[in-house]
């Protein structure tokens, strides 16, 4: 199975420059950045919203959640509730790691002469 296929237009994603991985309710899907913009316009509800994992927004989210998880898991800040919240805060971090190993690792960083979808 080829994981480098856009789930919106079903064309091949050629490099990391055009890849956007998004999550929605425990699912991770690859998209072209233009197809992801079209998908966001098609989405009408909050429950159906796709959240980007890679890029600046995903990086900031992962860093903040990692700091929160470390603080809550390695201190006794909120007791047992803090441990539970700390484990839940690891969810975006695990999604980012899975996204990297499943989709991004197999793609080159940039392809100079590529056919645009």
C-alpha cells in the first residue's frame, strides 16, 4: 500500500513541501496543501474538522503538549488527575511521531521539477 497518495484528489504526493498530514478522531490522513485547504472549506462542523499535524501549528501544539505532559507526569501537581491529563496530553505527540514515520520519512524534502496535481 502506498501511503503517499492524497486522500482528497487521489494523486501522488511527491515531496514533504506539499504534504499536510491531518488528524480527525484517531485517523491520520495525507493531503496536498491545496487539497487540504479545499477540505477545510468543505468541512461544515467542528466534529468533522481535520487538524494539521505537521507544519508550524502542529509543531507548536506538540511542543506545548509535551511540556504539559512532562510537568504533569513527573511532578505531583494535580495528583492522579494530573497523571491522567499528562497521558492525554501525549496524544498529539504520538500522532506527530506516527505521522513522521508513516508519511514523511519516505518522501524527499523537496523535488525541483515535479508535476503539480
